[in-house]
C-alpha cells in the first residue's frame, strides 16, 4: 500500500498570519525525501488553504505524484487541465464544512461527473472519485469512466466501538472488492491515523492511502521525517 500525504493543513497554518511560512511546497519536498509516494492538495473554490501558486509550484518541483483534490467547479476543472496532475480526485465541496464531509454522489449526478472526467482525460489526467463504500456509487463511478475510486474511510475512522469499526472495515473491504471486480483502481482515505491504521492495514486491494490531519499533527511534534517514518512502520506492521 502506497502512502500519500495531504498537506492542506500546512497551508492553513501559513495563511493564519498571511505569512510565507510554513511553505507547503518546502514541506512536500521534505515529505518526499522521507519516502512518501505522493503529495495531495485540495484546491478549494474559496482557496481557504492551498492557493493556485502552491499547485503550480508543486507541479514544477515534486518528483513523486501530484494528486489534486477538486470539486466539479468549471474553473477548477480548467486549472486541473492546465496543471495536469497525475491524478485528479473529485470530491464534494461545501463552503461551510471544516473538511470534506461525505462521499461524492456520483449516482445522482452521473452526467456532470462523466463530463468532468472526460475533460480531464482529454489532458491525460487520471480521475479518481471519492465515494462512500457503497456499491451503487462504485458502479456509477465505473459508468462515468473513472479510473479510480477513493473509498471514504470516515465511518471506519469515527466508529465509536471496536465492533462498529470492524463492521465498517468489512463494509470498506466489500466496496474495494466490488471496485476491483469492475477494473477500477482503489485508493482510500479520511480520518486514518496511527492507531486505526493498525486495523486498516489488513485491507486487501487498496493501492494507496491518503492521510492529512494525523500526519501533519504528528509532524508538528516530531518533524515531517519522523511522522512519515512512523506511519510507514505502522503500515508495515512494525508498530
Ligand atoms: N482523502 C480525501 C478525498 C480528503 O478530502 C481528505 C481530507 O482532506 C483526506 C483523504 C485526508 O483526510 P484526513 O485529513 O482526515 O487524513
């Protein structure tokens, strides 16, 4: 399982004082040196954390892969067509939310999603759709022409008991199997951390996980290199 790090929080900290530091681009390069497989940023319509400048500089500097999280907004789709990340992950976006709250309703807006997917494909950008572990959404993702789904692990991460977490794990595993049967690549993310990864690492068929909050929080305390090293150790079952 590959590990990608979402660095939106680094930009949030920078923007808190409208300062130049910490620079998410510098952070991304250090994360790469520490071994991550990719850098994830969400260019939100309101630009509350990551700015256009960050995306463009990351495109020019990082050597792993850029996963651009984005909504279906026309302007953002246009930027993605110009920047050409290795992967565009389409997520739902609401202005009031603290973070992406639920999966994308692909089944309910298939035409719009298919059109955006096609426009991204025209520029050679692979497309992932961030969906709940729900067969209907996965089938709809395939029908829209997506290359990947990213399984939303929020319900797994936030499960109140071990039993509930196990049930959510099983639900995620069924969703991964379904997606793979359809020939989709499978990523996963949201709410994964150094504790729940000890169960999540058992999942079969997930190519890549995308972690933000837990790793940036850890990096604040122990530094980015240690945060990355520790997460890889958990993923490998060494911790
Ligand atoms: N994947 C997607 C699609 C997301 O929107 C987010 C949150 O930005 C993440 C993964 C990472 O979630 P977390 O910050 O909870 O690790």
